[in-house]
C-alpha cells in the first residue's frame, strides 16, 4: 500500500479524478481526518472537506509507478 496527498478542489477535478482511477481494478481510499471513503465514489468524495489536502491510499504493490503517473495532476508536491 502507498499513501500520497492529493488536492481535489473543484467539481471538475473530482469528476476527472474518479474517471481516472476507475480504470484500475485496485482499491483506493481517501482519508480525511477520521473519515475513510472509497475514492471511486463521487458522492463519498463530496462528503469530505475538499479545501484541504486529502490522503489517497493505493491498495496495491503492483503498477504503483503507473498509477502515480496517471494521477500526477492531483498530487501535492
């Protein structure tokens, strides 16, 4: 499992993020404070405080580099 910080501070970013990670068969969780939600759930994402960075947990050891490359526009560097 790998955890990175992302920013989803607009509706368009949320929609494109969900479309992007939905192409993978792995599980992704978004963690904000004490809340953990499925990162492929648009409704779940909108229940979080999107004004702050969110932790993305990627539940795989395979293809992590490919995933990071695809989600690069959302990563906080």
